[in-house]
């Protein structure tokens, strides 16, 4: 069951995650309420018992401690029955020695369509979508990958960490942070919005500047 879908469109960055009741391998869950106060990575995969998806689930499972250290939980999804999810989890543990510690949504297509995870040009299965949702239930990042390409888990950990730092310190993060080619692990100060602030920017000892509109500092 899905509620609060505005104008029949899929939610975008900055929108609240629609309220949904979903059946998972860990029982019935209410989104986003059951994750209130936590960050959530909601990700879809094309199907159980497929090679690329199996490598992704193993990789997500091995990163679970890093996500939880960021107060972030994982939640998978595909258009498969819960029985298939459970059997696939068992196969992964028995054959690859990895336990899947996070729930997987058994979607009938409703959630996938609501969140734009089904792209007709790529078939009737869900693509590899990633929704990063903050502790207030707001969608902060949306990523899409085709069925052919597995995701980079380090990147997903990185973007969660980066958004939390941005929120806490009111800063922006450069390309490839924390290994940017220009400023390393520094963060970017938001540009000045008035003339006086712009003039004072270059005088400050709190940060380094290329110009008044491009200042950075180490946290």
C-alpha cells in the first residue's frame, strides 16, 4: 500500500519517501516510519538467483558495519516473492559463506513503479536503483544503474557519509571527496551571497581561497 504520491509522479530529490506498507524477509514494514531517526539506503535489483545481483548482495552484506556506523540501514527490493528471497539468502550463506543481514522487499511491482525503478526500455524487472533517505524520511540521493552493471559499495558509503557531513557542517563536498585532486579532503564553504561577504572572504584565516567564490577548509 502506497500513500502520499503527489501528482502521480515518482518522488524526486528533496521529496519525502512515500508512505508504504511492504512485505519483507524480516516481516511487514512501514516506510519510512520504521526507519525514523535513521538513514536508509533503499536499493532495487533485477532478480534473485542472478550473478550480478548475487555479487552486489554479498558486497552490501560485507559493508553492513560501515553503514550502521553511519546510523544507516539497508533495504533491498525486487519483484520476486518472499519465498524466493529467503531461498536465495539461504543459497548465498550455504555456498558463499555470507549471511544477508538486511531485509529484502518482496514487491508486486507497486513500489518499483512508484519509485521509478522499472524502466520499460530495460525490461519489466527493476533496474539497479539506489535511494538514500535521511533520518527525517527525505530522499537525498537517487542513483540508477542498468542491469548489466553492478554498483560500487564504497561509493554508496561515501555519499551517505558526505551528505551527513554536509548537513552537520553546512558545507559542500568536492569531486572524489575525500581524495579531491585540488583540495584533498577539504570541504567547500558555500559561496558568498552578498558583496560585503565576498569582500571579507579573502581576509579570513578560517579557510583557504582560490577566489571569494571558491573557499575551502579542513574539518
